[in-house]
C-alpha cells in the first residue's frame, strides 16, 4: 500500500494500530527506512508523534505530521 502524506500515514496507523488486530505497525519509505512505528496502539517513532499517545485530537495529529514531514531529509514519501 502506498501512503503519500503524513495525514494518510496517521489515518492508516490509527485504523490498524488501535483496533488491537496488529500488535505492531511499521510504515517505511521506498528504501525500507522506518517512517512511523506503533506498538500496542502507541506511537514509538518518530519522537514527534509520541505526543499523539496522550490524545486523539486531529489538530495534534496534523501538527505532529507536519513537523515530521518538515524534518524528513530524504524527500521520500511513505
């Protein structure tokens, strides 16, 4: 599956990571570098996304996703 924006990554991890069906979710870029990791419904990577474990607000998700996208030096999408 191809996810093109940080918002798509967020929605995907929320859908699949918080249902309890999968213990661990990893999103990688085209070079297999980890972009986002969620374990037991909690974000563990990147550091900026750990704040999303405190709440489910879409506003916080957008801010964290934007921060991650701006800090991505590779220019690759998830």
